[in-house]
C-alpha cells in the first residue's frame, strides 16, 4: 500500500518496464536507496515499482501482509515543514510507515532548515529501521558537499544508484 501517490505515477504501477534486479534485492533485504540521474531517466518509475518488493515490518502491516508506504514530493514536504507547528505532526506521521518515497529532491533553494529536516528524516529511518527511496537529479557528491552526515547515514542504510539513460516521453 502506497499512500499519497499522484495519479500520474499511479499509472507507473500498470506499466511493465523492467527495473534493475540489484535494486530489487536491496529493497527486499530491507535496504534504502538514493536514485539519481537526469530528468526522465526512470527514477520515479523505479521507486514506485520497487515499492511492490518491500516487505512489511510493522505489526499492523503484517496483518495485511503488505508494507505500508507514503509517497512525498520533496519540495512539498519541505514547504510543509517550513511551518513550525507542522513539524512534529509530519515527523510523527512518517513513523507510521514501513517505507517513504521522497521524490525529486533538488538542491535548489537549499537552506540549513531543509538540510536539518532531511537529516532528521533519514536519521529516523535509520533508528526506526524503516526504508526510504529518494529520487534526485543531484549526485550524492552534491549532497555530501552540503552535509556529509546525510550521505554517511544514507550509506549505512542503503545504496546509491545512478540512472544514465534519458528517455522522457515528449508531449506529442
Ligand atoms: N525502462 C523503461 N523503458 C522505457 N520507458 C521507461 C522506463 N522506465 C520508465 N519509463 C518511462 O519514462 C518516463 C519518465 O520516467 P520517470 O521515472 O518519471 O523519470 P524521472 O523520475 O527520472 O524524471 C515515464 O513515462 C516512464 O513511464
Ligand atoms: Mg521523477
């Protein structure tokens, strides 16, 4: 079960392009992923498809036999988190999921507050043994230059994977 998935990306669940088997085995083993590469290279598609391979961890998701995840657009999340009273609510809510897909992390308009929020989220994933799949058009090096706590936590819980093929479908 993947909450909050936008209509456009729901279609991805019905498409049948193959995804890298090494990524399937990472998520099956409980690992997290940082998928990066150019726009249109299939990062969001892969993240959404990988959700089907994530195993349930929490007690309540064991009852349904399905992992419970939430899809969040990164900019939208940072915007919500910029409202102080939202913070504990959002961080609290995220704890209820087995996995989080944080889509389209961009380093534009980067602020110390965003950096701190991202670290808090990744750190919570780490301590609560959740899984996170981040998609971004920035290489891990770009993040490391900003805050190496983020990349070092990420490398403890998962893998970085670069998408190299550009294949965005054009409108007509
Ligand atoms: N392996 C693939 N072969 C062909 N098309 C693909 C493949 N993976 C994804 N796509 C398509 O490519 C388009 C862009 O994918 P998307 O994952 O949204 O890109 P990104 O998130 O990297 O910008 C979508 O229309 C998707 O259906
Ligand atoms: Mg995308």
